[in-house]
C-alpha cells in the first residue's frame, strides 16, 4: 500500500486557477489579507485549509493527507477552527 502524499503548492495554485480563482481572491472573499492563505499551504492552519479545499470542491484531507490522517484514521481538524 502506498502512502498518499500532500499536494505540492504549485498543484494547489493550479487547481484554483482551473476553478477560475486565485489564492489571493479566496483570501479576500473570506475577509482575510490577500496573502493570508499562503500560510495554510506551508503550515497547518485548519481554517485556511478548509477555505482552500472548499474553493477546490474537495475535503482538505485530499490535499493534506499528512495533516488529516493519523494511523489511517481521519482526524477532525474542523473542531480546531476558532469561531
């Protein structure tokens, strides 16, 4: 069995462009600074991960399996998002 790998940052950005948007646009739509979501690409940040994944129409565990699966079990990271 092969272990799923996290997407490269270029793949995330390309996926957003294919959807007709950019990382900066998704950031602004969420009320964040234009460059805020870049942090989620390189560092764990559940809120940012869900914003990016929603824009791509997938669950964040598809993009970042290393952040969402521990010992093969899906981790509920949405509970870590501050309201």
